[in-house]
C-alpha cells in the first residue's frame, strides 16, 4: 500500500513539473520579431495607410475617364418670361416662354432628358502628374511602413537582449543568495561551537538579506521588461522565458556576428533614410501637380437632349398631360479651351509651399544621415570595447573563483576573518555580474551597428 502511495505521489510530482514547464514557454528572438511584425498596432495602421495610398493611385488613374451625365426630369409650374440677360448663379431656374404684358397662372407642364459628356482631351500632363503624385504618396506610405517595421525589429531585439541580461542577473543573484546561505550555515556552526565570534553569523545574515534585496530589485526590472516585450510583440501571457542559450557565445559565433555587420558606411537604402527621401519626392510630385493643374485644358464636350412642352408655338397652353411627350430633339458637340489667367498667382504660391517642404525633407534626410554616420563610428568603438572586455572576463572570473575557494579554506582554518570572506564573496559576485553584462552588451553593440548600416535583417536572421 505504501509503495502504491509513493508511486502516486511521484507521478503527481512529474505531472506538476511538466505542466509548469509547459506554462513557462521559451520564446526565441525570431519568434518575438515575427510576432511583433504581425501584432503591433502601429504597424497595422501603417499597413492600412499603404492600402489607402494604393486606392489613391487607382483613383488618380480613373480620373482620366470622361464624365457622362444623364438626366431626365418632369416639370409643372408657370411659364412667365421677360427680355434681358441675367447670371443664373446656380440658383435661378431657367424660364422659357412667350413675352406677355402680364403674368398668367395657367399651368405649364414639360419634360426634358439630357445626356452630357465631357472629356479632357489634353491637359498638358496633368493626368500624368496626378498619377505620379499618387504613386509618390504610395511610395511614401510604403517607406513609412518599412521604417516603422525596421524600428520595431530593433526595439524588440533590444528589449529581448535586456530581458536576457536581467534573466541571467536573477540567476546570478539567486546563486549568490545560495552561496551566502551555505556560508551562513558554516559560520553558524563555527559560532555555535565557540570557534568564531557570534558577530560573524550576524554579518553573514546581513549579507544574505542584502543579496535578497538585490534579487528582488532585479526581478522587478525583469518583469517590467516583460511587460514592455508583451506590448511590442503581442504576446498575451507573462509566463514566458527568453532563450538563455544566447549567453553562450563561442569565438566562432562572435566572429560570424561581426562579419555580418561589417559594413562601415551608411546606405541610402536604409529605411531610416529612405523614409525622408520618399517624403521629399512626394513634396516635389505635389509641386509638379500644382503647376500642371493651372495649365490650360482642352475639353471634348457633347450633349444630346429631348424636350416636351404643353405650350404651343402660338403661346397657347394645352392640357397638362400633353407636356409629358417628347417633341423636340437636339444635339451639340464641340471643343473647349479653358484657362484662368489670374490663377497663375495661386499656382506660384502653392508650388512654392511644396518646394520648401521638399527642401526641408532633404535637410532632415541629411541630418539623419549624419546622425547615422556618427552612430556607426560610435558602434565600432563600443564593439571593440565589448570584445576587449569579453577577453578579460574569463581571467577575472577564474581569479575570483580561486580567491573565493582559497579565502573560504583560510576562514575555515581560522586564518581569515569574516570581512575578508565577504569581500572575496562580493568579488566573485561582481565577476559573475560582469560576465553577464559583457555578453549582453556585445549583443546590443552589434545590434546598434546593424540598424545603422542596414544589416539588421542579416543580424536578426542569426537567431532562429
């Protein structure tokens, strides 16, 4: 019976461990980037703006189609008219009837049907300018989307590496707590037997408490980074871990990472620069569109209409129903040239607006290029410093481990005091912290260079 209970307890423990392992899923950097590109709301908005610009381009092409308007109306009212012209102003209905010495209240009835077509036969390149402007807007929105995507990949990678750093720091600090607990047990045994002073156990206990506080603070930062990571990536559950295998970088892997980001110049294809170039091109396209829109226009126009009326040629009113039959048919065709000479003033003003906007975008692009070039130089300095640091870390760690082992043995033999032991414990802890910082700092410096010289996708593709 006891054996059965033991087996049952063992199975329950295994199931619990497995369920816990399943809830703490490991997310790779590639999974994080893919999830962010799919779920980040701002990027979705940029994608919809691209689709909107595609429709604007289609609309610009469709504006080349002619206008064809059909109208049919039935009218009832009076038909009193006077000689003399007037401006209808779009408000005064047309009146057609005989000139009489007085008004009449007899009812007029009539009908008219019209087909009117107008086509811009030639507009001095306005259609082409419209299409190019819409295409430039599409290019701008695409560049905006690519820029947002580029920055998002950088942000998620940076957060991921910081998560890796603080995850490893919590592991190191937990190891430090365990080390102090072990020392505390040794010291407590010595103080209990009178071999060591009681103050030694108090000092050791204080060091344990300090180590726990550090762990709590680091864990809080780690959880904040998790929340930031969830915001960018769209991950819904906080129960995940990053891939700590990234911590173990061999010399061959480091060399390959360096080779992938080796470019030492700022490319014009960098999405951070291409965005400003697209905006400048759009402003120039708008300037050209403004100039073309004020040029003359040749229109091919044509109309056909039919009309009925209950008024006879002698100004006699027939029955109301007789006015609803079509009686006369007409057509008209022609060419029309329209040109508003005064609008050339507005054309110059509006063209100047877009011209200055284009120049402003070019200046911003030059500023961004200078900033990227400066960042590229700084990244090279930071990478070299990180590599030099990585070479020293194993030496530091080995020396600290040896010192800790030697000082622990001396303390047990009564040849060292508690202050010396805690000093060497802190030395070992600092070396372990530096080991974590050295690796993650190298990853971040390589990432910084990758975003600067447009090798970000190559760099991120290393992390499957």
